[in-house]
C-alpha cells in the first residue's frame, strides 16, 4: 500500500504526459490531493517556485502549494510549448507556463519556464522535480513549429 493514500487520485501507471496533465489540472482546480498524487513518494523530491528556495520532501512541497491555494484558490496556469526528453524510466519536460495573474489594472499574463522531471516508480510515472523560473515575453514568442522532442 502506498505511504500516501492521495496517490490513488493519480493515473495508475500512466505516462509522463498523463501525470503532467493531472498536475496542471490540479493547479487549475486548486485540488491539493490531486496535485500531491502526481508526486513520487520519495524523501528527495524537490520543487522550486519562481524566485523561491528549494523545497525538499512531500511535506514542504504540500505546504507551499496549500499556501498558494489559500491565497486565491486555483492557480490559472496553462502549459504550452512542451519539449520532452524521455527514456525507459525517466522523462524531462521543459514547459512554458502561461499564468493568469490579477494586477491592479486587471488580468494579465505572466510567463514561467519550468522543468518537470518524472521517474517510473512501482506506482507508475510520478513527478520528482518541478523547477520553475520567471520567463520573459521572448519565451512566449518561441517558434512553435520546431520539433517537440529534444535530441
């Protein structure tokens, strides 16, 4: 039985793409259990939010996302322009995230460049690292016609 019962909310087996879709869907919904079910049940999982420090372990990562959800519920983020490096037991996805933010002037969009790392575990594919950095408007202008797989 998994150490974390929330793991049952994630796609059993699945693919890195399915886990990634579930992760971003959970952010859109503000669903902490669904979001945490995407993570591997390992002590050394890591998450770095834009401008933030490195969070290590399930407890620290959960607390950070709970705090984010508490300040406005869901996080309106859309993954775009995903580049993939995949092997039999690991996958690295480089993602341009478009985040909807509320400013004093109204809704605006911010760009975040994220790296998501997945490992194949006994419970299926799970996230082991989410590292997000502030992006620029130039990141959003990247050519979308280039291949979606890194070599």
